[in-house]
C-alpha cells in the first residue's frame, strides 16, 4: 500500500509542478472600424440592456437567462448570463469615461473559469469609430497548460462580438459576411487533385485563389473536367499558433487519372455551416461551427479531415460562398 501511495503522490506532485510552469495569463485585444459616430457606439456598449443584440456568448443558446442590475449603463452596473448549454458568467462596469473608454470586470464560470479585466477603447475616425475590445486575465489553475488555446478562443469571441456590434450599428451597410447553420448532411465519397499549403491561416486566402486557378489550368491541360466545386481540406491546424497544413483541391470524377497528386474523400456525415462573404472570416466561421456543435452535443469525427467547399471561388476581395464541413460521428 505504501508503494501505491508513493506513486500516486509522486504523480500528483509531477502534475502540479508541470502546471506551475505556465502562468495562465490571457491577453486579448481585437480592433474594428464601425461606420457609426463614437457617441452611438459608446451608448450601445455602455448599456447592458442592449448587449443581447450582439453578445458573442448568447447566439447559440436562445434559452439562456440574462439578468441585469437596476441601473444598466453606469459604473457598478452588472450583466450576467446563465445557459444550460452556453455556460454562465458575469460582467460589470467598474470605470467609465464617456465616450472613449470603459473598464469592466469579467467572470466566466462555464464552460471554463476565467477571471479578468476587460476594456473598451473608442476613437473617432472622421465620423466612424475605431473600437478596441481587450482583456487581461487568467484561467483557472487546472487550465494553465491550455491558456494559449483559451486565449485564441477568446480572441475569436471578441472578433465575432465586434462584427455583430457593427451589424447593429450599421443598418445601411451590408455585412461583410453572414453565417447560416445548415446542420448535419450526408457527404458522398469523392476524389480530388490537390497541392499542399503549409503556412499561416492569414496567408491562406491568397494561396487558395492562386492554387485553385493553377489546378484548374493543369486539369484543362490534361483534358480533365472538374466534377465539383473547389475544396480546401485541413490536414492539420494549430489554433494556438494559427498555422495549417491544407490540401487545396479540385474534385474529379475520373478514377484512372494519376498524372497529378490525388486524394480520396470517404463518404461520411458532416455538420455544415455556410459562410457568405469575406473569407477573412473563415476562422470565426469555423469557431462558430464548433461552438454550435458543442451546444447541440454533436461529436466530431477526428478520423476525417474537415474541409471547405467553395460554391463560388474567392475573388480579389476575398468574397465567396463557402460551405464548411466538420465530419461527425454517425447519429
């Protein structure tokens, strides 16, 4: 028994020492230009009654309960949310300097514990407003080793929240993108010719445009017709470092063609989200697809690589209609 106690104690100490190597600190800051006067933007952020119109944490759980303090737009006013699927948390105004700065205290309890200070900086830009939403915080001790991943997730939350805020404040401007959750679809087996991209997610858009054009030209030179819309298959993606190994591909029907690199895509079920607009929003779209799957308790199938299907090819402005496919375990 003493040997077992020693082993358990040693393992526990080893885990604690390992976790102590990480600070668990989070630093996030996202900035967006919103085509609205600074006073209007400030009023939208300062009044917690209006947060339900654009909060990035409530879109996937319409049954979540929100509670507000009696005063909703001044120092010490509070906004809390509690959803069975979306989690729970609270945010409070602690210092306000209209119309250029708001400082807040953030507490997220579920799906993981985060404590920190969030802030808003606003600057007038010739009638528009430059908005920065940032946070300095720390994750719970048990999550220290995953702090970088949590930080990347929070950054995507902030980006999406700013995009939703802009839609509320820019009624006369078409949004740069929209998301439609199409649900689980059956995906048939197929083949695609491809070239491999190794690099940052930021540089993927340009690589896709050039890669699709190059592959289509090569197929034409070989007298082979594409059998479907271009695809981008994510072999390996590192959210922490925002890098990817991606197959840029064109589907083909011919089974005897081997003059270019060819891969098989097996038949499977996938959760599909449609992105219409700028493919600069692909990271946000993938994150929202995974959030919706988490909320609906849909399990991804990690044996099959996720992929995008470009129903319209991305143009010079990165505009496209793109279906994102997350393979899932058959229901």
